[in-house]
C-alpha cells in the first residue's frame, strides 16, 4: 500500500480504558434530542498536546526525534480527570469538555518542552495559554441552553480517576466518509525509549 505523502498529525497523551469508559457515560448523560452536538467517539478522545496540521510524511522521523529530546527532560507523572464544563462559557458553550488536573507542573513543563523543540523546525508556538482538557463534543446548534447547563453542572465536580502519564504519541488523523481514523505512528516514552508502530491503532469517529 502506498504511503501518504502528506498527513494530518497531532501529538497527544493516550487515556486508559477506565477513563474512556467514564467519558462515554458522561456523554450519554449529556445527550438529549434537543441540541445538535457532534460527539467525539470515546475511543478517539486523547489529551491533545499540539495539533500539527498537514505535514510531509517523510518528516515523521525528525519530529519523533525532537519529541524524544523533549520527553527526555520529563519523568512519568500523575494527572486527575475531573469536572465537566464548556468553552467559552458554560451559559453558551461551543465545546463540551472534561478537565485535567495535576499536583505539580510536569504536564505544563512537558508542553513547553514540546513547543520549544518543534519551533526549531518551523512549527509556530501556540499563542493561547495551554488549558489541558478532553473534548467530549462540539455544539452545532444549541436550543435548550438552560437544560444543557443544568446537566453540565451536575457533573462539574465529578472525578473519573487518576492515572500515570508515561509517554506521548504522534498520531495521524485520516479523514474518511465515516469520520476520522486515528493512527498511532509513534510512541515516545518519558523514560527516553521510543516505540514505533507499523500501522497502529485505529478508531472511527
């Protein structure tokens, strides 16, 4: 099979199965027949660090090498998945999310190291502050604002659990008529070891 010359790529942290199951349950509780929301398939939800956009496929190795350097400055760390909210404001959200918390600055430091590494080969740094979150869905039409707000507020303090982050992944997002297929191209462990996958894990959105 001929490989793509250009791919849509992003860098993210994978989630354990128990967190994904919890996210699906929250989505089911937030759904109704009034508002039109594009829900992210639970297996397609990642903690996105940076969206790279369209890149040349032959740059994957050099990008992975830079990510190795960034990961070498970090150690494994724990994060908590908790709280439901909406961007930009809960009264009129366009994006529904679950929050990410940690007890120190390891995640922010990892983000900064990745931004610094990739800026060396022309990827612009994000101007907005880094606000780690997990996207549940994107609102296309919001009719019942009050009802949705009430459902969100029921879960604003929910805790889905804590887990250890031990690596970052480089994903390809391949668009198909059935939705996006996420293909894991590389996994870079925070213990300096890189694991390359042949075709990776795919999930339809």
